[in-house]
C-alpha cells in the first residue's frame, strides 16, 4: 500500500499551522486585565477579562480532553495501517501548543515512545527517494514474514537470513527451524506446540512421522522443543492405556496437521498397529491442499479390510462422501513401501486402501509401489490398480515385488495403452504371464527396467503413424535389469538395434559371443554395466586363476570377472567399437594394492587426500607392490588407448548397487610423445575415489 507523500505531509503540517493561526478569543484589553488580575489575586469580573478567562479555561479543558483521547499504548496501533498512525500523530501534536508553563511543546516519555512508533509505521510509505521507500528491510515485520514464507528451501532461507540482522530476526526463529519437522507420533509436546501456534505451523513444508523405535538423533524439531519437559497433556495421558492413549495422541496430531496449510511433503513412517493412515488421510484432503509429495513406509499399508478393526460401515456417511469428493490437485508423487517387521505381518495383502488414496490424486505424475513379502507370504496382486487407475499426467511408474493374476492381464495391457505419456517404467520382480500390448503403446518411453522377454515385447510393439518420430522408434535410452543368457537373446538384440540406447545395465552376461553381438547393437552407448558373470572369465592368460580359486595378484576370485593383462586385450577388442563409452562396470581390470602403499604414493606426489594416484612406483615398499603398480599403470594406458572417452571402471573391491564404494577414475594430462601410436597418446593417471553405485 502506497500513500501520496503530499497528503501525509499536509496532514503532518496541520499542528504547526494551528499553532501559528491560534489567537485568544478575548481582546487585548481583556488579556491584560487577566494578566494583572492573576498577579494581584483572583480574577476580576470585568466584561473583557471574563470572556478571556472563560476561553482560556475552555481551551485548557479541551486540550486535556484531546490529550486523554490519544492512547499511548504502542501495541494498540496496527503496523499495516499508516492512516491510523497519521491521525494519532496529528492528535498528539495538536495538544502541544495548548499546554501552559514549561510543558509547552514538550513530550512525555510515553508520548515520545508513541511518536517514534507512529513514525516507524508511516515512514515506509512515504519518502522522496524510491530506493528508500522500496527497501526490503524497511518494510513492516508482517510483510517480511510473508516474504520469507514463500521461500521453501532451507538453503535459500539461510542465505536470506544472513543478509542482515533484521531479516535474521524474522527468518531463523520463525521459518528456518520449522521448514523440516521430523518427530515421533508420541511427541505430544511438538504437536501441541504446533496446534497452539498456528502461524508457526503454516511455516512447515516437510513433515516426517518417524517410527517409535527410531533413534533420537533422527528427530528434527525447533530448538525450543528439543529439551522441553513433559507437558500437562503428556502427564494426563500417561495414566491412560491402550486405545484411549492412541486416540488422544491421534487427536493432538491431527489438530497440528490441520494447521499445516502450506505443507509440501509428508512422510509417514509410523508403523504402529493401532495407528492407521486412514485416520489421517481425511485431514490431509481437507487442509493440506498444497501437498506435492507423499511417501508411505508402513508394514500395515497393504492390510485388508477384513483384518482391520474398523470397517467402512463404522464411518459416517458424511465422511465417506467427503473422501470421494475431496482431492489433492497438486499431489504429483506418491511412494508406498511396505516395511518388513518381525511381528504383525499381513496374512493376505490387498491394495484396497492404497487404491482409495490414489483416487484422490487426479494429477499424479510419479507412482512407486514396493511390497516386501516375508517368508511364505502370498503375492500382492495389482489387478485393481491396472483396472481402475487412470492418471493422464503419469510420467513414471515403479512396481517392485508385485504380481498380476491371469484375469488381470487384459487390464494391465489396457493400463499401459491408456498412459501414452509414460516415460519411466520399472517392473522389478514383476510376476505375470505375457500379456499383449496394443499397437502404439508407450510411445514416449525413455527408461525401462524389466525382464528380457518383457523388454523384447515392448521394443517389438509397433508405433502408430501419429506417434512415430524421425527415427521410427521409441526414444528408449536406458535399459536395466535384463540378463544376457538363455533363450530369447537374439530377439532382445534385434530390438536394441532399433532404439538409441545410451545406458545399459545388465543383471548378468554369458559367453563372449553374446557380448560381441551386444556391442554391435548399441554403438552409441555411454554407460555399460555387464553385471555378474557366472561362468569362467574371458581368456585364459597367465595371470588368471582357475575357476573358484583366488588370484593373489588381483586379490579376488576369477569367477566374478577379475582378469589379467591378456584378458584386458580381449575385453578391449570387444569394447573398441564403442567410441562414446565413458563408464564401464562389471569387469575388474586392476590389481589389488594395499592402502598403505596408495597413501604413501599419494603423499609423495603431493596430491589431495580424496584422490589416490597410482603412478608413483618408487614409493612402493616391496617388489610385489611395485610390480602391481606397474601392471595397473599399463592397464590404465591400454584402457585409455582403446577407449578414448573411458573415464570410470570398477575397483578391485566388490561393490554392489546402492552401496558406497570405490571406483577407479582415469585422467589424461594432455601431454604427448614425439612418435606415433601408443607413444603419442596422452599420459594417463588412475585414481581411486569413493562414490555411490547407482
């Protein structure tokens, strides 16, 4: 809100004009008589003097009445209303010329404090220079608080709060500490605090409900609540037992959740048998319309209606109707994971509750469904998902350890044909028979993780005339989870030739001839992971060990891909037709070197602590270490010579996907020799780095 500076300046100048233009109502003679009479004694009752005295007394009374009308309480004035502040300041200044004695044109302590507060309210809305008037730090605190509420990232909030002290007083106590809240269901102090302070609850963007057995270090709450003792609410609930206690905790938690009207992400990891997600879901539907990400980690999420204590008949009709009509329009990502517990496993898993939740997500873009079965448990069938689930904006679908019955094969094919915008499809351990795909299904598929047979059917499925691009095939760039063994390899390789695959992650490979055919089908691949080999490695060089034995030079078993110098040549002949190859996993080329030798060579070369170059042979402690370092240097030179863009290969230690391990990174310094061939190639160095295998 902006106010013209001329109007406020004229309003502020009114007291001064009143002081200049104010005159006594009596004549000069009456004023002199009043003055003389006050010196001698009581006022005389002459005609002129009586009028002057009466006017003086009336002015004094009116000034007292006007002075009493100004409230000196600073909190009584709204900081966002400059007009009320101007009027109060005008009344306060109008009183000053009417005072007598030494108090004329002087403010009391309370009046001075009020005047400064009123000027602080008016000042941001007036001024001659636009830069001062529009400065962010000169805005009222309420406006700064609203500005900070639109910054969701804690990193951006940190940068905003460190700009000046005024913003720090607003950002850190009210926003930075409340953006991410992780607490247990039994932390009633946290939920009661958010219920009472609803303005602080609106600042929560990510809420994670932890399991009761989670460590205390995983709890993240505002600083004023970390060491808070039990409240009266907790003390009163300590005498309750069983369901009564759970009901009280549920009411307090739902009350706090209803105040989080700007919630962006919600993670449910409670896992308590007496606490159901369906009791919280109506509150999310009604009050958390801004929710974008929803993750469920619950062992009882796939519990059937028959096994649960509550039935649909126990729910009032008004609530059931509300569940059907309400929706979360901004919710785009839903992840449902069943956590494996040692007690209370679901006897018959069903997808009824999950489908009911998904029906309230009309604009879903990513769906991740993972079921973790225990020993002897039946499979989780997703027939209802394929039959009733339709999301026009679905882009990614992840299904793990689920099955499709014979009756649901047609529904599965219809589901994939209906979602033509699907770009990522992961079917991990998906148990189903072969189902037919309609022509033109999945025209925008870019990433696929499934079995070899399912991938072959998708790549062989023809596209319609409207969906065919310039290449005449799907933009399939990433394939994962296939095993290059057994029957059906030729069909799979024929499908690879028709698609521009750049990343290929296999679950395993077989013979040398299959690998050679694979390389011919994916000439543009940049990331190649061969997986694990179950047979003997390629080649039978002098450095390779017998099957099942350990190669002392390489420090690992030969049956999982450790090879010698002669094997490197054979593998390089296979990888040479891949000019764009940057990352290669599945075969360990390098020999094992102890950490002490690597650290000594690193200190001798003056390298950083996080990189361990292996080019310093003189620093090795014994002849065996020097021999291994020479062989590793020769292997690095061969890899860089045959594959010019190759940068990352496997470490000699075994690292599985999803684990933090080590890899070997090849670097080139750019120098070259005077001759041709290998002598003129760039000088290659190899380093050991820690990474996360994806």
